[in-house]
C-alpha cells in the first residue's frame, strides 16, 4: 500500500567528530577550510564558525592523510581561484582527489587515483605550479614514493588529467614524511625531500617532467624523521636559497639551507679535488642537479621540546610590497610535539640565532600530546590535533605584541559512537563511544543579535572511563538529570548532573541569566573528580569546596612528602560556563559524579533503556546462553534489581518500552523478538510476564522501535529487511508489513509520531553502509469488522550520501516533538562507527 505524502525536507544541523590519531591527518587549505579524517570519512570544518560543514564519503578504510591544493603555504596565490582541490589517502592505499566549487560550496569526487601503493598512504604533499597545474608526491608504508602531475579543468565538473611522473622504491624502511619545492635560481628544477625510519633525510632532484635522481643524504638526526617542510625562496643579496626544516623523534629540529651556486658551465663542468678546501667543508657539501650546482648546509639546530616533535611548518608567505618578488617568506617556524606544546621559532634580529618566541599548549594531565600543528593562511591562528582526537586552536589577538588566546573548535568522539539519547525535554543530546567517554551536545544560545543564531557545541563530558562504553540511557521523569551507562565491564553505572552542569545548561539554552534557587538547594554536588587509578568519579560537594581548596594549598606548601604520587592528580575545578568550553575544560572539569553501581550481569553490558515515567531501567549483556542473556530490571531511586526476564539464548541487542510503559520489547542475536507485559503493583513491586516470542528474521535483529501512538513496532535485521508488527489485545503479535528489501543490513530504527488521530508517523532507517532513509507510516486501526490492522507506507526521502554516515549507523533517535502531536519541525539524531554524531532537521510540509 502507498499513501500520498507531502514534501519533506531534511537539513543538516550539526556534526560532531574527532580527528584520527594519525600524523599528517590534518590540512589547512588556502580556502581557509580545514580537512581531517574521522575513521573512513574526510571531514571539512570552518575554523571561523568552529562548525563541521560536511563529510566526504568514498573511502572504505581509515583516512590516514589529507592535503589541500593549494595549501595554506600558497594562499597568497589563490585569491582568484574559483575551485580548490583536496587529496585524501587511506590505510588501503586508495587516494581520492576532491573538487570544491567556492561559488556554491559544492563538493564532488573529481578523481580516484590509480592504486599505486599496496599499503597505507603515510604522507601527501604538493604545490601548484600554475592555477591549473599541480605536482604532488605520496608515500606509503609499502616502501614506495610516487610523484604525480595533475592538470585541473577550467570549468566545474570537467575531468582532471593525471599522470604518474615517477615511482621511487626506497627500500624496507618506508618514508613517513615528504616535502616538495622548486629549487632556487629559476632553474625549473624540483626538489623532493623525504625522511623516515632510518634517521636520514634524502634529497631527490628532477626537471619538471624528468627522472628523479638522488642528490644527497642529510645526516644529523638520531631517531625517526617525522616532518619536513621547504620554505619558499628567500632572497638574500645575490644568491637565492630555500630553507628546509626537519623534525624528529630525537626531540630536535634542524634547519638546512640550500643555496643556488650557478650553472656548471660557469665552473667548467667539474670540481677539482684540490679546490675543495676546509672552507668548502665549513660552508657545506655541494651537489649537482641537472646542469646546476647547489650547496647545502646546516643553518640551525633548535632544542626546546621535551618529547617527539611530530610536525614543523614554515609560516605561510604574504604578498610583498615589491612587485618583482611577489611574496615575502617570513622567518618563522611552527612546531608541535608530544610534550603537549606548540612553539613558534624565529631568529633574533641582532644575532640571527633562532629562538623560541611563543609557546602554547595544554597543561591538563589528561592531554597526551600533539600529532600536528598548522598555520592559518593569514598566520594569525595556529591549530593542533591531539592524541584524544581533539583540536586546539590559538589566535593572536595582540596588536603591538603577541597575545595568543585559545579559540573555540569543533569536537567529538575519536572512536565508534555506540549510543545516543535525548534529554527528557530535548535540551541536549548524550552520546556514548568506544573512545571511553560520554559527551553532551547542546545548542548554545547566542546572545549577540547580529549572530547567525544558536550553534551546537559539546558542553560537557560527564564520563571519562577506562573501558569502551557500549550503551547509555537517560532517566526520564522528574528530578535531576541522570543517566546510566554500560561499558566493557559487568557493572552499569549511574551518574547525576552536578550543579556546575545545571548552571551551564541554563546559561546555554535560556534567555534568562538568573538560575533558579530551588534547584541550587536540591543539588549539593558541584562536580566530580577522577582518581588516577580508579574508574569511579567521586563527587565534589558545594559546602566543602572551599575547605578542599584550602587543603590543596596546604599540601602544595608542604610538598609531596608522604603522599602517594600515583594518586596525586590535580583536582577538577567545576565552574558554570558562560561560553562553549574548549578541550582543556571538557576533559577534566565537566565530569558528573557517579551515584550508584548496578551489579548483576555475568558479562559486559550491551544494551540499556529506561521507561517513559522514569521508574524502571532495563539492561542486557553479551551472552551465549539463556541464563546469561536474561534482561535485568532495576528500580530507579533505590536501584534494586526487581526483575530478571528470561527469553533469549544470545545477546539482547536492543530493548524499548512501549509509550504507555506496559510492554517491553527486546530483540536479539538469536533472530527472535520478545514482548514482556510489565505490571506495576503497589509497594513498588513489579510483575512481569513473557507474552510473545517469535523468530522474526533470517539473520541477527539489530534494531527495534515502537509506534509512539500504539502497540505497533518495527524490527530491523542483518537480512536487509524491516518488518512492522502489531500487538493485539490478546497479546498475540501479527506481522503487518515488510518494507522492500534494503541494499545493506539494517542496524538502526527510530519511529516518531506526527498525528495521533490519523496515527501517522515517520520511521528512520539506518544501515550498515551508513546511509539513512525516512519512511512515512500510516497505521490503520482494526475494529470488529476488520480482523487485522493495516499499514500504509511510502518512502519519502533517501538522504544524500554526503549527509549520511560513511560506516554503520549504530543508533537513531528522534527528539520528542512537543505534545507529540501535529509537529512539522522534527529533529533526528544519529551516531555511527565513523566517529560522528549527526543532527538533522526534518521539516514535514
């Protein structure tokens, strides 16, 4: 059956994602956009708005590296460009060239490069030769380096012309960093510097389309080379030169100078042995490229970092006043290290000695160092990405002197997101992930009348755990905000919102700035602390905060004598936030205290749900036998186990209470669904009974969802089908409809009501491929003359792949429409294995 459906529109509201923990993953382009990899997706964000704009689907493996053409280094040349290009490489060796049209902000995959690498791509670097021509090089862990030439089309949508200039085999120790540059002296020669696991830097030279020849080796570093970057030519007197900066795991940074000596014809083609005296050795060795000679020397050695230096980058050039040169290359280098700092290095004016002039970093003990640092095209901002998938940005807001201040950046999970849940009134969205955190995202009310409106941000990180988190459920009903989470452990944990979060949420979502006093009287916990070796988050009480601070000061004065240093972790300082928090605040100061532990399951927790009254929580765990697969019911408040429901023989994958809370639906790996009738007797006693169990699909059932207006429900399975079922008054279950087979396994479902009288609703379907579809459902109620109800259905929208996930959708959740009736503006949240939390606005006309 089909029904007429009005036009439905889907808009993207928000994407939250963290960066892959890989060096060379991030790139800041001349377009002033930043690209990075989040699992298999290439993600684009705008540093000015601190919002992720889109994700690019195409890779089937983890994205290792991205590189813009033109990059931030060539921003001064890119003012007139209508199209920018982005290269991305993944762990399978696949590389894709993307095209961005600036006029309409549209992306398209321009080209998938021929697969020339057998293993993962480790680095991509390149430069624009002209507005329609670029050269780039790629390295791989298979021990090869490829050099490519690409000619871009003159109009959007036309094909790019690609040719592989050379494939260099570098041996068993692969290269992990590359840098390309045009050699000084207007010779038309290209230099390719590469470094890797054998502590040496190799310099190759070639003509524009010629064969690359190894020119020399640069020795000096004592550990793996991690980053290389050529400057643009520096004009000093008569001789042209370029500088090459290198960083290593030996914690040092070296600057090498390549100077143009002239044509070999001028020096009679040879260098006589007798002419190479001591002076030549001091200046540095000479190498020959084509018919020209160059001298290379060590300019400086920079020591200042205390751990591996993962990236170095020259400050992007700016347009020069002198028209002959066209640009000015600043003598300034940005370095990023695993010691949690980024440094800017510049030579002193008088002595020329390179000094560290700016140091920024995260002093939080939970930050684990930076994987890369990048300049903005105008060099007013610097951006780092860290071990925890996080971004850290500082902007120089000083006028006469430098004043680098932290800036707002996007944030999100850096591993698969396993579960999401809306707050009971929809004020925020809670997500749980295998990155061992739960996070809260909320719209931040912008009080500036000239702004674009509210923007979604991560406002808290209630749980930072030692195990991968599989599931979470928000407690509905009255009272303070609470949620239960289940991880790769046998214990479910209950968390309660502290006063600092309530004040932050009130400020973020409300027009009023005054905080209700009655809530402040009820909630006596200000925040939470995490012990160094524990998994529990201990409360910080409002009344004892000042005495704690005083004790902390006394301990600092006395020193650490007698204290267990493993346990001496800095205390959290929970405060009400008046602007969206940055990573340092989120990671430590927004924890929620743990109020209860729920013991009972024999294996790791897998699924959780709460009823709509906020009286019961149901939990399930991983199981391979009927006794372990039982569902436990917990009473909210006393947190006693009030029921153990047996029905399935394998893991229960999802559970959901019907909207009147009378029925509990469970689906399992054993391909069956079960329905339990829940009776709430007096004295807080729970009576439960298995009323239906049925084998519903041919493969694992991953998802289920109730109709908000009745006792119909949907199930989704690995067999690529979605089935609609109805529970009759006799508690028997009858199949009503099977939707047409999908292209991929169905992994997530969520049903929302539109019109209670007509019993209309929308069913969101998420698949293993990452794609989303929304179906319109109209359930025709049965009466005495019609023995069974019917369902009219129509697929109303298939979301564009650029709006969808790129890996399996793990959970879908509609925000409850106000009053649940006749709502036209709906919000749908989704999470997936691609590390993304996504939010859509669905407008039903």
